[in-house]
């Protein structure tokens, strides 16, 4: 009951088809319609892989066709795939030496392609072949070479299988320290990949090696860790295996009661699993435990079960050990005749197994001889073919030289022509760059001039606003005070009194209008409180004189911008709102100014009568002023308007 199984999941390009699979019609159709030789070679490989499980001989034919075609077009990746598939097919057919031969041909091609993962996979396949040949030392050598390459690759998915193989092989070679080393590596990777099944297998292998080193406490600790994990993942096969190994541990310590308890747990899970081989080995160990406790009736019950199961599954090696245990039980029960009979059966079966093993070794040696003979024949045929190809190459050398000379001349002419065209293209590009640079310089000059103009305008606006407010405003206020004083000192008729009052009202209105004009020319709130408050004040001022509802939305304007930038943005909003007031006949206006880091977005929307954007592009100083200021700040202006449906203006700046 041991779960130390060898992995054979490293075979490159290997496809496991269903048993009833035949050549798919789609692949045959694709092959007939394939346009290139490389596509045909790939389809031949696909066909071979599709039928390999049921017709390995026929699949080998397709692989060799793919190899021939790949060599003709000198397509190294396809040559590599073909050689590897031929090698794998020979492993499946139990021709290990032939498999090694083809893998050995594939190895230098994988190295030429310089694909580390493919080199490692070919090495692992050679190791698999030697493992099948029962040559563990050579298998270990190739596995280690593959491991050294895969450990530095980004894709480490093949490593757990290699580590598991090495763990079992080193244990079989009694190199227990090495077995533990690679078992720990397999366990670490299994945890990294969150693969509890592989992790438990690794722990079982590690515990076995510690037991072989007589480090029984360490063996017990590892088994307890495995037990915690299998109780979590509830894998029946592994539950049976862990309890089986714990039973062995207690049995080795002569603690027969806990040994029996663990063997019975293993038997229970093997029974739930329905695996007759596992159930056979577990029943045999339960019988052995009852025998050690001198509970002969229970021991006889379980050994009879084990004997029946071993006969069913055809496990002669297990049956030999079961007969020995049965003989011991019968002896302890006092039935010495049966004890002698079963001991004789065990001895006879042991001799039979030895003869069978010897026959298998002889057959293996014969197969090895036949394979080596076949390889020699293949090499001889390849040598003859190489000589024929050499003769053909010599005959065509002159033609190649002639064609090469013509091709060289054509290349020289082509390169000269391409060089001429390239120079012409460079001259055109240089001229275009110079033209572009001139345009950029002109644009920069325009921006500098416009910047100076804007600064001059703002300075003049500021001066005029100050003069209006401080000069004319003061004078008008003085006139108002003088007229107010006169009103109390003179006697006027009723008509003159009304006229005098009307003059004072007009004077008040003139002072307010003058202050509004001065404020619009250079709002004090813009300088002191910033853009948000200035626009708020401007909209409040408009709201006092006209019936227009403003929806103001601001975000991110708490952090001040440069004064010049704020002035330009204020003028843009002011101009757009003036246009709404003068032309839109709107009742509602949305003013939205949002700042996110260095991005500023302005949206002005109204529900007015709208206008034709095409005609607005040709006339209208207001929008032209807006466009000029947006260009000055290197912004993007988007105007959306439909007559009768209002207007939406969106501006984006990077500040």
C-alpha cells in the first residue's frame, strides 16, 4: 500500500486521446487543404497524436512523414516535435532503445533552438525511457540535468513530477539523504501550487526514507503532518495510505494495538475507495496485526479476504506473502498441517516468481539486442541516404553558384535603388520638418504677441476700472451729496420736486452702472478671493438685472492658479455668459468648473434658442475672443448647439 508512483507527465507534445478515437475528419480535411508544408507537417503530428493510443504503429508512420517534411523545409521546431513524438511512441510500444535514439537526435536541435524548457523536457523523456529500461542510475542522471534547467525557468510546472521521480529513485538506490532532499523540494512546490495531493505524496516518500535511516521519531512526525492534510482534503486513497504507513510505524515499534487500529482505518478507506489491490494489502496487514495480538480467529478472517483479493487481482507477489502469514496463523492456531501446506505454497510461488523474473530479464535482453540491431540498420540507411544527398549537392553546386551570383547582382541593384529612394525620402522629411518648425516659430510669435496684447488689455482694464471707480465714481458721489444738500435748502414746486427726485434716481442708477462696469473690467473678488468667488459674484450681479436662473457647480478651485491664468479663464466665462444673456433667450444656465490635479474642465449649458454652429464659425467677435483665449491656454473647445434646443460649450485645459 505505497503511493510512491513514478510520474510520466513530462512528455513533450504528448496528447492522450480517448480509446475510441480515430483520425478526425476535420484533420484529414485540413491536411488536404493545407497551403504550406509546415502546416501539413503540423497536421500530420496532430493525426499521429490523435490515434496513438489505439494504433501506435500507424501513428509512428504519420510522425515519420512529418519528420521527412520538416527536414525538407528545414523547420527546426517541427523537426524537434516530430523526433520527440517518435520517441514517445516508441516508449508506448516498449522500444526503449529506439526511443532513446530519437530523443538523442532531438536534444541538439532543442539546444540549437535555445529553448530551455524544451531541452529539459527532452532530457526528462530520456530519463523516462531509462526508467522503463530499469536503469535507475542513468535515469537519475538525466532527471538531474532536466531539474537543473527547469529550476531557473519561469515555468516550474514540470518540476514536481521530476522531484517525485527522483525521491523514489534515490530511495530505491538507498540514497536516503538525497531522497529526503528531493522529497522536501517536491513538498515545497506542492504547497506553493496549493496541491495537497502532491504534498501528501511527498510527505509519505519523505517519511519512508526517515524510517530507512532509523529516524523513527522524525518518520512519525512527518506521518502526523500527512494525516492532518488528508483529513482536510478527504482523499480516500491517501487516507488509506497514511493510515497504512502509520500502522507500519506502530508495528515496527511492537505497539500492536495502535498498529491494528491504523491498519483497520486503512482497510476502511480502501473499502470505500473500491480499489481491490489496496484492499488486499490492507486486509493482509490487519490480519498480521491480529496475529501479533494472538487473536487468531480475526486474523484468519482477514487473511482469507486478502487471499481472495490477491487471487482476483492476480498479484502473485502479494499472494506469496499472504501464504506466509496464513502459515504463521495456522501454526499459532495449532493446525500444523495447514501451516506446512501454506508455507510450501509460499515457497513454490517464490520459485515461480524467480523464474518469471529471469524470463523477463532474458526477454528484455533479447529486446535490447533487437533494438540495437534495428538502430544499426537505421544508421546504415541514413548513411547511404546522406551519401546520395551529398552527390546531389555536388551536382547542383554550380547551379547554386550561378544563381547566387545573379542574386547578388540583383541585391546590389536593389540596395542602390533603395538607398537612392531613402535619400530622397530623407530630403523630403527634412524639408517637412523645416516647414513645420517655421510654422511652430510663427505660432510661438503669435502667442507671444497675443500674450502681450492680453496683458496690455488687462492692465488697461485695471487702470480704467480704477479711474472709473476712484475718479468718476467719486465725482458722481459728490454731485449726489451736493444735490441732496440742496434739496433741503431750496423750495421747489411739486413738479420740480418730482423732477429733482427723478434726477437723483438717475444719478444713483448711473453710479451703480459705473461701478458694475468697473467691477466687470477688473473684479476685486478675482484678485483677492479667487476664480470661484469672482464668477459667483458676476452671476449674482447678472441675476439682479435679468430673470435668469444660474446653476453653479465648482470643484477643486480652492487651490489658486496663476493670476494671469485665472484672468483669462474669468474672461472666457464672462464672454460666454454675456453671449447667453444677449442672444440665447434662456431661462436656465449651468456653469460648471471642475479641477482635477492639473486638468481644468469648464462647461456652460443653456436651454435657450441655440444657433447654427456653421455660421457661428464665420462671424461673431464673442466666440472668436473665446477661441483666442482657449488657444492661448492651449485648451480644447467643443461647441454643441442645435437651433431651438439650447447650447452646450465644453472646454478642457491642462494648467
